[in-house]
């Protein structure tokens, strides 16, 4: 699966270009944010570092192309949306158990 690049999350912005919001983020600001994130990742376990490296490689490998859903993916999204609208959701406890079983 290819990942889609997304803009930086919105932040409080004065409009003076002194923040990291997507409207004013410069390349150097983005690089600084990435470098800070990498420093944080270096403090994690080797397993989490491998996972972070894998995710970053997927993002880099995807380039700037926009991912197009297949018909099967579209069907699954519609199915999930219908479940949500009908109130069929998974409990937090079940999700925690899922992630404990499936975390890389």
C-alpha cells in the first residue's frame, strides 16, 4: 500500500510566518521538525526504531503521488462507514488487545 503525504497539522498561527503551520512552513522548518522527531525515535526501543524507519521508508518511497483506492478498498470504506453510522464500533479494550497482538 502506498501512503499519501499530508500537510503539517494546523497550529496557532499569527500569520507572521513564525510558526510551523502548513501555510508558512519553510523547508528548513520542516527539516528541523523531522530532525527533532528522529532524535525522539532514537530514544525508543530497537523494535520501535525499526517500525519508525519502515514507516518513513514507505512515505519516502511513495513520493508525491496521490493514492487511488481500488474498488475493493472503496467497498471496505463504505462498509466501515455504514458500521460506524449504525453504531457498530469496537471497544477500547478490544482495540488495545488487537494492538498488543498485532504491533510489529
